[in-house]
């Protein structure tokens, strides 16, 4: 899947600590080029 909305939420999502991202089931981390900067919210 490709998420075209990742650029829209890039600044918001990357401002969230990794500890929160890892502990939340509603947030998915997309890795691009080994960098964890393509993070988006996945409502589920």
C-alpha cells in the first residue's frame, strides 16, 4: 500500500516520541531508506 497522506501528517507525526509510536496500536511506522520519517496514523 502507498499512503499519499504521509506528507500531510509528516510534521505532526514525527513530533511524537518513539515510545508513544511503539506503544500505540493505531499508529504505524513506515520505513523508507532505513529512516523512520514516513510515519502516519492508521485508524484501526
